[in-house]
C-alpha cells in the first residue's frame, strides 16, 4: 500500500536503534524514502552514514540509495510546495580529502569521509547564515541557554 501511495517514509535509524524498535528495511516501500533524525540530533550526514552502515545487514542499500534518501527531502518540499529550498542555497565544506574526489568516488567520500564538522559556510535564501562555522543570524549561546532552561522546566513536569 505504501509503495503505491504518494506517502513519503522517513527512516530514523539511530532513533530506532535507541528505542529498540527494530531495523529499517525498504523492501516494498517504493522510492519515496528520506532520512531523518527523529530528534536524536540534527546531523543529516550522520543519519545517512548510520543508515548505510546498519543497512548493510538489514536493507538493500548502496551508496547511491543512501544519497538518494539524503536528497529526497528536496522532492518532498517541492511536491508539497514548501518555500525556502531553492537555487540560492549553498553549503561550503572544508574537507581536506586524502584522495581525489570525482564523480566516480564522491559517494564513497560522502559515506566514509564527510561529517557535519566540515560545514564551513551556509547560504540560505541568498543570505549568509553560517560563516566560518559561526551562526550569523542568531546568538547560539542565547538559544542554548533557553533550551537548557526549557528542558529543566519540562523534566520538572514529567
């Protein structure tokens, strides 16, 4: 039913492992599979790598399959008319590769070499939002302080 529908499936490998709810298998789900974090973290490269490594024994995945899942969010946003995902967005990585990167080995570098720590600059909607690994539009210290305060409030209520 899912394969024949217009539904998207979000694979949250690390969250599923953490919660002990089983391993993801894409058989019979179609090609509208994208990666997520389920709130575990916000590192989509890490999610792609985890999906690949766990999928070696539980899913029929390849470098290309995982990269397609990583990029599927763009299709989801486009199909559902969400704004903000466009040609004026750019991510600059500071990745000093020990080997040449080309069209034949990029996916190997994506799975085995890249990490979010390589993100140097981010441009979104034509505006520089991360410069030299520092957020430009908000004060990260203020945000983290607010989050910690809210987390304490939540835990008291639980």
